[in-house]
C-alpha cells in the first residue's frame, strides 16, 4: 500500500496523537517559510539590523523612527545609527514613540524607561533632552522702577522656561505682584534660571492693571539674564495667553502611547502613589511634553497596563478587561467593555495593532484579537496546544510570549526560547527556529527586527539564506500515519522528493514514538531519495533536521506499507 504526503501548506498542528494530525499540517515546522504553498521550504535568512552599531548588540528592545530605521536598546545602552543615544538604561525595556514635539513640528523620539524619560531628535541624536520642562521653583521680584508709561494699578508677573529647539514650554512660576501709581514702570529682578540644558529662553507673562489673565509680555532669548525693565502699556501686550497645563510628565508614568487622531500623548502604569495605577493621563492636543489631566478607570489591582490607538479610537488594557476612551476633548471617560479578558500583568509588550483589531496575550493564556466589541481567540485549535502543553510533550516547552509584532499578514510571538508566526489570512502557524528577546515590525519599510543569536537582526529578508552567516535550523516532522488499529503493519521503504541544495540533512523514521532509523541525505537539486526500513509499526512518521545555509525544499514523502493479508508493494521501480 502506498501512503503519501504532498501538501504541507497549513503549518503547525500539535494537538492529539500524531496520527490525528489534520491533512496539510505538520507536527514540527521549525524554519518553515512564511509563504504557504504545497511544498515545505526553509524560511528566508537575516542580516544585522544596524551595521553601524558595535558587534554584537544583544538587544532587549527594538523600536523604529518615522522612516523605519531601528532604535536598538540593550540593558544599559540605546543605539541609533552610529550614535549612542544614552547609556543610562536600567535593564527594563524602553518604550520609544515617534511624535512631533509641537503642532506641525519635527518628529522626535520619546523614550520611557525607569532609567531615562527623555527625547531626541530623529536624524541627529546627539543629545537626549528631558521629556517636558520643569516649572520655575521661584518667582521673580517685581518693584516700582520710577517714571514710565504704565497705568496705575496692580500688576502680576509669571515666568516660564522654554526651548527653541522643541518649542516646548514649562508651567509658570508662582506670581510676583506689584502696585504702582500712574505713569510708572516696573523692574523685574531674580528672574529664575533653569538647570535643564534644553532651556534656552524664558517667557515673561503679565496681567493688565488690576487684571487676572496673563498675557505674553516678552521673551528673553537666553537662560542667564535675571533682570528686565517693563514699561509696556496694556494695549501693547501680546495676545498670547499663559497656559497652566504644561505640567511635566511624572517619572512614574511608565507606559506612554501616542494618539495620531487626537494628537495627544497618553500615559498609564502610574506607580507614583497607591491607587494611581487605575489612572490614564493625557496631554493637551499637540503638546506631548505636557500633562493636562487624568481619567479614572476603576481597574483594580495592577490597574491599566497598556494602551494603543486603533481605528481612530484609544483603548486601554487592564488586568480586568479592556476600556474604551470616549471623547475627543475633556472630560474623557474610560468605559469598560463587558465580557472582555484582560492582559497578563507584566506583559505590556505582548500587544499589537492589526487591520482587523488589537492582538494581545490574555489572562486566560490565549492569544486574542479585540475588534472593538469583543475578544476572540485566534489560531485557537493549534495555539491552545502551544500555550497549554506540559514540558513532557514533543515541543518541550510551555509557550508564554514576551514580545509581539504584526506585519506581512503575520502575527509574530516570541520569547527567548521560541518564535512563532500566525498567518492571519491562511490561519496557520509556523515556528521560525530562533528565540528572540524582542521582536518588532517597521511598517514604513516592512522590516521585521528581532534580537537573537546575541545580535539585533533584520529577520527573514528576501534573497538571504542564512542568519548573518549562521545556518537556519530546520526541524520538520510529518503527521503520523495509522493504517490498521487492530494490527501492526510493515513499513517497507520511504521515498523523499526533496532538494537539499547540497546540504546534509538527517532523516529520521519514527515508529510508535521512537526513532527506528536515521539516515543522512544530500542532493544537489530536486531528486527522489529512497531508503529501506523493513520494520513493523502501528504509527509512523518522518522527521527531517539540519542547519541550512541554502534553500531546502521538500516536495513530497511517500511510503510503502504492507498490512498482513494485503498485497505487498512492488516499490516505485
């Protein structure tokens, strides 16, 4: 009897006995190509993600700028091009967000980690500046300065710090007050000076005589002058009003995200005080360096863990479920979506936006997609097995992802042991054959960046057949075959239709769960390889392993099986 396998297009299946593997699936798919086709082909290779960085860079996090260029972070150092952005990281994964520092301004990269809360300008990361500007801690001194043009009355003054580089401004100082008679002027002294290197100007705001609104009086274009003589009549005051919502973000706001539709920055994971974990903070529109206010969610325990914008709405993920942020301006309201699973605490990295919804690793240890109304397990038939396996199963690990990315119609899930990919169109799984400490997709240039083999790499680039010179690990096993449940059969011989590109591969015949025979094969092109087995079996399968430095492709496997009472096979010849 002839048994054949000629369709391997559906990827990985690990549930049930090997003989229960569905048609078109395989039991092992390590190193399998992303393109779904009947043959089984080794995946594309990789190259270093940043050739200007020192070699190697064992990254724990990779971000991208607005052009898709990688921002690579180790436990202590962040690299961007041939520059070291900062060496003050402290083990945790930094979040990098690309956003304009003001309306219509140049994009900057904002950094959030326990060691650094800052920003640098894309293209020229020579200096990391603080995220936001702290307000002056003292007020200037105001006094009558003799004859002048100002009207009689009481005047109030406040000072803010500013940066010409970013256009950002701090909250104001406390007010200085002075009362003068008619036709007088005012001298300001002790104008505060900032210790922040990005501050290169101060703005002075003043009320009209007896007024309460502060208008821009003047800008001092340095960070050193401490005196100013004011002889400006009320009618000549600038119409720019003073903002009181330029509060610098607190260092305890650990998870920021940018909302392009609202032009606002949001923050969660506030660890600054007890009970603050439920809060979501937000910036004024167009001013991501300032905090305007916060909303409460009521999320208990670890509170709000992560947030993203999808479908021009903002969504927050807590351990207890998903919250929709309603409103485009204050007051914002966080509305909990009923019957939604929360995100695993500590897994804020395992969340990704796709065209169909938000994919995340849920508290029930399933990969779920949220479509705006409900959460649905994806790849459930296969993935349930991947998340719930015991360490004694054939994959020998319990898969718990620590990083996620979406692109090329695939969802990539990684930890340092395994990297899996789920094809959203074909609804199939495969295993890449490397463990990645971090993985991210650059949408501008369709690059998949990951850190594995001790270096940051661009993963699966078309035309490459090695991982920066290292062979690509392949480990393919077919689903098992059971011909007759009532008796043993004789596995006579096996045929492989394969092209190994002169690479030596180990082919193992598995009989009833044990290795019965192993041979080494190598072909210069597509050829038929035959080897005899001649052993009794109930369930048998074939496993192919090796390290490929060129493309390997398996087109089909056939086997001659004799069942007592039937006619023996005459073989292919």
